[in-house]
C-alpha cells in the first residue's frame, strides 16, 4: 500500500524545476514590459523634408517624425510629439552597453 503512494508523488527535482521555471516567468513579465511600453516624448526636431502629409523631422532618438499641418521649410525647427520605447528614454541601452564594455577587453 505504501509503495503505491510513493510512485504517484512528484520528485523533489521536478517540483524545484517547476518552481524555478515559474519564478523565471514572473521575473520576465514584471521586468521586461517596463522597458517596452511606449513613452510619449515632445521635443524640437529639425525639418529634413516637407511632404503632402506634413513636415518630416528626425529626433535625437533616431526616430523619423511626421508633424501634420506643418508650414515650416527644410532646416526649420518644429515641436513634435511622438512615442518611443521606454528603454530609449530611461537609459536602458546605455546601461547594457556599459556592462558589455566592462566585459570586453
């Protein structure tokens, strides 16, 4: 009778593996989204082209921004509001690059 009960139980290794996998999933879903969620940014961009849709400018984050209903000329500075991933604003890439630089000789 006691041997039947032992055969149906999960081993300690299986339980520990499930707990570690669950913890990894929780950590990924609590840390990662904060760096992916779009953040609204307003900055002055220099107009690089004028199209039928508006003025096109490039932000300091390397994002091309279209400003609708813009009467500016190429080279003028206009204010633009757009969304970028939070990791570009909060310095996440910079911290990763610093870690890589300390590891590489």
